[in-house]
């Protein structure tokens, strides 16, 4: 059932965001105030900042703002658990009717939140924020991101094109997400698997308001790789195919060497022998490597370690949603 005046929780993961935090807190607080005033959401609604093991002044800033503002709450994680786990902590540590996750740098347009809530009231359980233009992104970021979405589609992973982690989820959707016990969290591929009624809203992505990106190339590549290996079996099938294809090639090489032997030219085959040897060693190593990647994932899943550990909660319910 859709409540007329639902409790909204806006989840904002923060990692070393002291430069941008003052602006973000001000903006989000006035946005929520406006929504409460228009009676779009209940007065119990909150902006929940999740400090993800920042080494700067982020947590102190969040705490001092909470003292003067009841619309703000904070979760301090005991260390950095990565972006995805910080978002999940916000979703699971406080009860609400609707949840919206958005980055701290406000590159994603917060005004879209009005439209998202509207779409929720029209009966959508999930509303994806989709970046219409990427004018401000560097050519490199633009094309690597585009390539990523294409590759994911090719590998059979269902993700919403140009959607990152700016999304609305109903309480029902969050409760269902809890049934996914996986440790390799990749929300943008997990949420579509829920399958409830969903829609998209689009906006133009802006420059970071302050500070630097917390996603350098190395983190981006490992994030993409995690997405692929957590949601696609295609690389494993590729290994099988590669094995099959190399077997075929080696069969023809065998026929060739047999022919050479029969015609008395056996020693001449050194070049082809060494080529085949190095080629097949490469294929075997590559295949073992890819299989190893998946075994590594199983290793992480089996250990079943907590995705995040809360150190402190301020101005939020003590009782967690994660029951
Ligand atoms: N972030 C986080 N933990 C991390 C890295 C990033 O919580 O280990 C947060 C960060 O504070 C921001 C969001 O994730 O709110 C997205 O990061 P960023 O804007 O730097 O990524 P980009 O937009 O450059 O891809
Ligand atoms: Mg950003």
C-alpha cells in the first residue's frame, strides 16, 4: 500500500567528503524541509549520512550538524567498507517507507527527488535515476562508462543504461533485497533482479561540487570486474569454448605433424612445436586464471563476513531494519 505521507530516508555515503559536506548538508536539509512542508513526505523523514571510514573531518562535521538539525541522522562505519556497503548500511539501519540513495558530491540532481517520490506514489517500487547527458565527464570517463554498459549487456547482465546508484526504493523492495545474501554487492545489477514495478527519471549529470573523485581508475576497473564476475557466467563459458577451440586446432596440428613424419620431414617441425607450446600454455594459464576469479568469489561468499560494521548511530532509531 502506498502511504500518502510516507517517511523518506535519503542515504548519502561519504568517504573523505569534508570539502563538499557543508554545501550538501545545506542543500539536502532545505530540500527535505520543502518536501515536508508540501506534505509530500512525513516530518519523521531524514537525511542519513553514512561515514565510510573517512580519514578527514567528515564524521565530526556530520555530528555537529545533527546537533542543530533534527532532519539529519548519521551512521559511522567502523572502517571503509566500500561505496556499495555504505549505501546498504543506510538502507538496512533505519526503518522508512521509501529510501533514496544519492552521492555526497551532488553530481546527480537532488531536485529529481520530487519526481522520484511522485513516481513512487503512482505505484512504482523502484525509480532509477538515469543520466541523460554526460557533457561534463571527461571523454575517457564517458567512453569507459559507455563501454561498461555495453559489455554488461553483452555478458547478459541486466542493468539500467546510464544509471548509477541514484535510485528510489520502496520499503518492500528493500525488504526483498535482504533476501539476497551475497557478499559481493553490486546494487545496480541486484535491484533489477527484484522485478517489482519500476520506472526511470532522467537528469543531467553535473560537476562535483567540491573535492576530488573517490573513484580512481583502479577502483573503477575493479568495480566493473566485480560486476561482471558476480553476475555473468559468460567468461566461464568462454573458457570452455576456448578449450574446445584449442583442442580442434591441436587436432589439426597433430594431423599435420603426422603427415610430416610420414613424409620424412619430422625434425623441421620445431617452429610449429614451439609456437603451439607457448600458445597453449597461455590459453591454459588464462583459463585457470578466469576460473580462479570465480573460485575467489566463492571463497568470499563462504566466509560470510558482515558487509559493514556500525561504530555509532546518531539521531536514528537504535533498532535496525536489518532483522
Ligand atoms: N564513496 C564511499 N566509499 C568509497 C568511495 C566512495 O562511500 O570507498 C562515496 C563518495 O563519498 C561519494 C560516492 O561514494 O558519495 C561516489 O563517489 P565519487 O563521487 O567520488 O565517484 P564518481 O562520481 O567520481 O564516480
Ligand atoms: Mg561523483
